[in-house]
């Protein structure tokens, strides 16, 4: 009886792939995976789906059901039909709820010394996310972020 080693799926470090060929292969596989999942969503639920992917320096790829253009037009048109998931809620009520949420988050604008642990943790997570987005944007624009400093590549 032989013993087989089963590896399963490995977790992937989320960072820009430096090798151009590996990056293109990964992009193609992941793009196809996203489109496959979108198609499954359409088949299983009957939802209208539109996805557009813009890789760096290449032509855009799109998937849509029934059609990308129809889905986009339906979304951006001025007279959008009411959402079936939230019948009876009008724009004024949504604006009022949004205003109430903004008022509840006034602690965010206050001094750090007056924040409790939960508020400080939320602020810390938000700042870490912002730093990651800035690093990714800089990398996309051709800069490297090393030891806290930007360097042109």
C-alpha cells in the first residue's frame, strides 16, 4: 500500500507578481475563474451580471448576461427601476439613513485620546488598509515602497 501526499490548495501571498509571464498567466486563470463564477451566478439565480476587467496595457475583457452593454445601460440610466431586494424604500429615506450613519461616526473626526479601544481599532484597520492601497497604487505607477520610502524602479 502506497502513501500519497495530498497537498490541496495553498494560500497565496497577495502581492504584485514581478515576473511578467507569471503575472499574465495568473491574470488569465483568475479572469477566467471570475467569469466562470459570474456565469454560475447567472445560471443559478437568473441575475443580470456585468464585469469589465482592465489589465495594465492590454485590451479590456468583459462578461455580461444578457449583454455587458445592456447591463451597464440599465445600471447607469437616469430612471433606474426600484430594487427588488428593497421594495418601498425611496431615495429620501436612503439619504436620511446615510446622514444618520455619518452622524454616528463623528467620533472618527475627534481627537485620538478620546477614542475607546474599539474606535481606535477601527481607525487603525482603516489606516492600514489605506496604506496598503497607497503602496499598491505606487507599485502600479512604477514606484517601489521599501523601508518606508518611495523609490523609482
